[in-house]
C-alpha cells in the first residue's frame, strides 16, 4: 500500500522528501524556486472545458458571475486538476526546450502540487539549471535581472489590457 499516494500519507511524503534530499545532495542547491497557482476562475479555456463537462454551452462563459464560476469549479474538481496538469506539463516542455528562459538548460526539477482551501491546485517547484552563474556575482545578478520580474508593464493605452492581465495573473 505504500506505493498508493497518501496511503499511508506519511510513507508517501517521506519517500518524496527522501528523493528531494538525494537530489539536493547530488545536484546541489536548486537554481530556482517557483510557485504557480491555478487561475481556474479566470482562465477562459478552463471555464469552457468545465461548461462542456457540465453539459452546457460555452457561450455562457462570458456572462457567468463569480459565484457561478466558483460553483462550476467546485462541481468539477477532477476536470480542474486535469486542466492544471496539462498546463504544468506544457510549462515543463517549454522550460526544458528553451534553455535561455531560466539562464541555462534545465537539468532536473522537483515539484509538489497542493490544493488550496477552495480546492484549486497550487504548485511549488524547485529547478536545477546547468551553467547558471552564482547569483552573488555580477553575471548572476544579470541572469536574475533578465529572468525575474517584479514589476508590471507600463500602463499606456495600447498595452493597457496586457497590463491588467499581468496584474490579475502575476500578483500573488
């Protein structure tokens, strides 16, 4: 039974923790720590998929109120988890196939998906990259400045919608 996730929970997470410790001992400190939240109430494709799962027309998506979207998400937790997994897999393919995104090629990664109080998935991830300079050096700081963003796009007229999208999806 120890191979079944969460049965018993302690043995499953003990194994995961042991694997993570082995990764740190083998690969050293991870290069990046990241978190990703499922924006299930605002992702249009997610809402459309949930409407289809509910046997409803996707034309309703734009007019759904917040409580209606929340009820839809809570009614279909498996579909929400599956849609989130599809996005996580797409993210990992992107990161692995674009070595410059994180300052160097991805060597390995470890992540854990948790579920927030209302049931939405949330991912915590460690990523090890090859040939990324030490962050205490000038070169390392340049990588951080290129990879990490702590600001929103300037709110001028032609990119106002992008700015609102960034504020909505990048604020944690």
